[in-house]
C-alpha cells in the first residue's frame, strides 16, 4: 500500500491502527453490528471509536475520502453520529444513556468472576458470594447476578459473574470484600475486577 503496488487492502480492525496510506479514498466496513450488540455498556462507545478511526483512513491525501458501512442497524447511535463525524453529539447521547442506567462515570463498578470445572459448584459459590455482597452493601450497592458469563465455558471451566455497582466507593469495596469471604472448593477461582473494562 505504501509503495502503491496494491490498490485494495482487506483486513480486520487491525488495518485501522496507526497506518497512514495517502492514496486511500474509500473505506468499507462490513457488519459492525456484532460489536454494537455485545453485552457491554461500552459497546456503542467502542464501536463508534473504531468506526471513526477507520473513517480517518480515507481522504488523507489530496483527494477526499468516503466510508461505506454495511449494517442491519443504521439507526444505532454509533452509526447515526458517525454520519457527520459528530463526536460531541455521540458523547452527550452516550452520557445521557449511562446516567439513566447508573453506569460509569455516574457510578463505580466491581466485577466478581468465578470459574471452576463443575458448573453446579460454581453457581452455588456465586450465589453465596452475591448474598454476602447484598448483606454487606445494603441499599447502597446494587448487586447484579449471579449469572453465567457471556462466554459461559472457557478451557473446560464454567464461568459465572456478579456485578456490584454504586456511588459510594467504600461501601462498594466492603461488599466486594464480603463476597470474597465465600468458601471456595479447591478447583474454584474467584477474581475481583475493580472498574472492569470488559464484561466477557
């Protein structure tokens, strides 16, 4: 591409990262829908960021560029605000959505992740951990779960999650510590993720 030996480059999102190809005038994105609909409150933000980044690959030289996005959800905010490269509009819309759902930055979150070889044991430990978090956190801490992780089984191990949310950091941490006191069978693992960046 740099030496102008090829005219078309096909790739994953890796082609959006840090390249500066001056002759690119058209960028196509096929189905960003999967990323937009991940069970993650940051899914829209991440999709918009990626689409803005890939859109910036076109039109870097003397000629203007275009981006074509194939999607089943053209009404999605990540697509609508991309049309005019309206970063500020997207941020305002996204912050309003997060505030109404009490998602960060309007609250803090902690994810408790349990995994083990036997699904019933993992579920039982997760149920106990969630009950301990509820008892400690009271009304100040919202406890979501336990529920199977979006990837319920990985490398032969069943996975469950509990999410804690609240505005009082001290009470949130106390609830997480209480949940961590759960008795774990030998093959079970518990991980505590403060301000988690992924739900998977």
